[in-house]
């Protein structure tokens, strides 16, 4: 139950805090007021408070937004259990931008979400260090090497259809981002940004500025590619600012746009082509250095000196692995593997399995898959994606769920053992169930 007199006093603070009844700015602030609350205090805010306002002759707030809880391993945080996550400590260890990004990217607003340091570190190394950080560093390095850190003029004669597709994608990103942010769908807003980041990384590979720089006849095309990268980074800094202000400020300084982006709005500057040619760029520090995995003491180190031969151990480690020719398969055997395109219809987390997701896919028939991608993808981000699956794999039961196939993904592991999984997806309009040849 709720103690009525406490809530009556507490709710009035929303008004008095902005100058009710006669403050000069009260009407300006209250006319656009939106309340953000947790789901456990819905009744006082959705029933009692509007009733109180109407009885006072004050118009109710504009909208009420109700968020879910952050759980730890599917369990509610509790001091008695000892699983409380303290934001201040997270910020101290990982930085405020990383924490802000993770919380907004990982949670579908309105639903509960599960927190783990493994998931946070995975997002940091994958999304922030590898994706946006690497893109920013590569682009600035190429602009320094091939344009003396000065934004070049576009050579309009060299603009391609691919360039126009990129411009459309950037402007669609701004539109989708704006819509999602206004609806408090922060994870969707960030997803729209990361789709373009992936597109820009592919743009670099496809256009290969390092190859264009070798041919004097391609100087115009090189300048066009470099301008596209510079202006795309400007737009990324603009949309990232509300979520990661520190990183956005670093980007703005490096792009020579610190003053301009500090006061820029999406309405005015959120379109392509606003980066002035001739702008002087600056090489900045890495936006998001990769997190180093904390090394654990190896059991062998604890037992050395107790009669074990160190030389024998060293030889065992240095031994070259034999190539097992019997492990090779024939073309006929490979042909027995049935790879098909599958469209993800639903995705959900599996209780007590923080690495697994339950997927329902069409291939073209509906089937259930269990995929170990929960640390790398949020369920809501997967719906609608077309992935490649092994369709004729013998069903297996995982966490009580029968998995009727396997989703293919590329796995990257760095020297410290940090893993990054990227789903094998299919571009273009291709029907679910199509055979991958």
C-alpha cells in the first residue's frame, strides 16, 4: 500500500520545484513536463497525481514514462542478497560514457533488463572500441595522411551512387534517431547510429583510400571519399552527444568543430554536407581504449618448485601441433551441410542463462533456435534480421529448450581472450528458407 499523506506532499514538489504558482518560468517548464518513474510507483503518478492537479485547476503533465528494473542474473537487486550494483563505482572503473551507453543500449525502456559486468565490457570493447572508436581513428588517420588534416573539397564529378546511398542512410539515421529518442526508445536510437557506423566501416574498405592515393588520376575521388568520412563523423558526434557527451566533445575538438557542435541542434545541423571544406582537423586520443581483461593467476604458477620439471613443461608448451589430415572433409561431406537464410521473428532471454537467447525463425517454416549471443545482441535488436543457419543439424536440448538448428556467427578473440561475435547476416531482398550455396 501507499501512505497517502506522504505521496500528497511529495508530488507537490514537482510544481514548487519549478516556481508554482507565480514563478516567472513555471508555465514554460510545466507546459512541456514529462514524468519519468519506476514501475513500482505507477499508481500515485497515474491516478492520484492527475486527480490532484485537476482539482487545483492545473493541466496534467504531458506524458508519463515508466521504466523497468535492472536485475542481476535475473534476480532483483537486494542489500540482503549482496548483489547491488553501485553506479558510482561503475563510472569510476569504466567511465561515465561507457556506463551511460550500456544502460541506454541494453535496456528496452519499460521492460526489466539484466546487468552483468561481462555484458558491459563486451559492449565497451565491441561497440565502442571496435566500432565507433576504430572508425574515428581510421578516418582521422587517413585525413591526416592523404589531406594534411584539412577537410578537402568534394569533386562532384566523382560522386557515385554508393555515395548517395550513404547520404540517404545518414539522413534516415537522424530521422529514426529523433523519432526513437522522442518515444524514449533509446536502444532503437542507438541501433540506428550503429547501423550507419557499420556502413561507414564498409565504405572505407570498399573505397580503399590507400589505393586511390597511389593514382594521381584518382585525386578527385580520394577527396570526395575523405570529405564523406569527415562529414559523417560530424553527424555521429552530433547524435552521440546526448548519450556520450565526453566522447562527443573529444570528437568535436578533433574535427575542428568544438564551438559549432556545442550549440548545434539536429534541426539545424542534422543533415549531410554541413562540414566546411578547409576545416583543420586534429589528431586526438583514442575515444575508447579496449579494456584489458584482468589476468587471473594460473594454477601452474602456484605449484612450481614442488618437484615438477619446468623444462619438461616448457617443451610441452612449445611442441608443434600435428596436422590431422583425417580431420579434413570432402566436398561431398560439406554438401551435406544445409545452410539456409532465416528471418528472426522473435527473440527472448532465457532465465538463468545470461549467454543464451531463444530465437523463433522462419526458414521458411518456423523453428526454435538457442543461440549463445546474449552478451553481444539485445533481443529487440534481432527481430527482422536475416541470418544464416545450419538447417539440417540434429535437434539438441539446451536449458530445457529444443534447438532446431544453429545460427552462424564470426568470432574474434584478441590476445587477452576478449571475444566478439558478429552474426552472419544477409543483405538484400531474399526470401527466408533460401539455400546458401
